[in-house]
C-alpha cells in the first residue's frame, strides 16, 4: 500500500513539474519561445530558446533571446546574450547556424517578412543602458545586410511590442517617450510613406490577425485627451473603420496576457499568461473567445512563436 501511495505522489509531482495540462488541439501545435531552463549560474546563462511540441519541451540554444521563427518553422532569428551580443539565424531543418553577425544597433524584437529574406526589428543604441537609449524600428535585409530606418525619434524612449499587418505594408507598435508619455502609446505606421496614426490605447501586448484583419490587444482604452479607462482588458480593434469591435470584462479570465502570436493559419491566437508568479501558454479564437490552457510549466517564458 505504501508503494502505491509513493507511486501516486511521484506521478503527480512529474505532472506538476512538466506542466502537462493540454487540450485536444495541442497535438497540432508547435511553440518556440525563450525560457530560463538551461541551468546556468545567472539569468543570461540560464536562458535560451526552446521548442514545445506534443507535450514535450526541447532546449535549443543557450543565450538566445528575442526568439522569432518563420511561420513555416524553417528559420529562427534571435539575439544572443553571451559576450558576442550577436544576431543568429538558424536553419531549423538542419539545426545549423546559417549566419551570426553583429549589428550596429541592439535588437529588442524581430518579425519575419513572408519571403524570409527580411526582418523588421526594434533596436536601440548599443551604448545606452535601460531608459537612456532611443529605440527605433528598422527593416533589415538579411542578404545585403542593408538597414532601412522606419521611425525617427528625437527623444529617449522604449518600444515595447510590434507586429506586421497581414499585407506587410504597416506595423503596429507601442512606444513610451521618456518624460513625455505617462503610458505606452499604440501607433500604426505605413512602411512606405511612414505616415503614423495614434490608436486610442495603451498596451504592451497585441497581434494583428490575418484572418479578420483586426488588432487584438491587451491594454487600456486611452483617447490621449484625458479620458483613460484604467484597468487593462482584452480589446478587439478594427484598423480600417477605426472602431472598437469588442471590449472584454476586466476580470481574471483576461489578465496579464503577454507575447501574443497568431497560429500559422490565423484561426487561433496563442499568448502567455502570468498568474501568481506562474507563466503558462493559452490559446483563443481571433475574437477573444474560446480560451484554453495549453501548457502550465510555471517557469519564465517569453517571446512566444506559433509555427507549423
């Protein structure tokens, strides 16, 4: 009897450790992300890129952060937190590093274009620290290594998140200028004419869904004229009509939603949720309904990607 009791406890501990909470759709999912599971002596050494598939996690490359994978799952780009402070591009079919190079700017986030020869990235000066830098948005051609600057900020700032429009002609991003903005402002910029529109939100997490062409964000309504609705909530916004399609209740069902990412076909959105210090991966429909828990490991997660 004591043996079976110990076996029962052991099995439950294994389930808790692995975070083996899954739903039926999970067998079709493949997530890449950054996690602190590498057993290093400090945060940088302990952090790297990982992949989650069929209920199992595989460690990929130590020191890689800002991980971004193409939707077909063929290439990965990341910034390295080791002494080199380089950008790495990995062929995920062969697991070989295709290119490793240093950029004049310090990258903080990447998004791939569909042709897989360019990325759009946020980056700041390598000489600044924390709030003492100016971040900009750039398009980097990975063949020619030419960089095209999209934004032009004159003041110190932080860019928190971004995503490409489905037609790849615009980018939505959030920025907070030092000593000017009280909250991060969400903007949409046209990549050709560089014309910007300010959206009535403050948000740190959002995604531009290709299925309904809506921006789904977790943030605060803010018309930038003094009318601020405090308390972050899930909001569905139509950039064409410039109207809010839906605002969800400010409750625990829609709390701390971070690093949103579209599924390869756009029919689902995945995100990281933090609750009581634990981080987990969830999915939902593009309209914000049908939330489901995929995986609850509890450890540090960020930079979520959903690929084939």
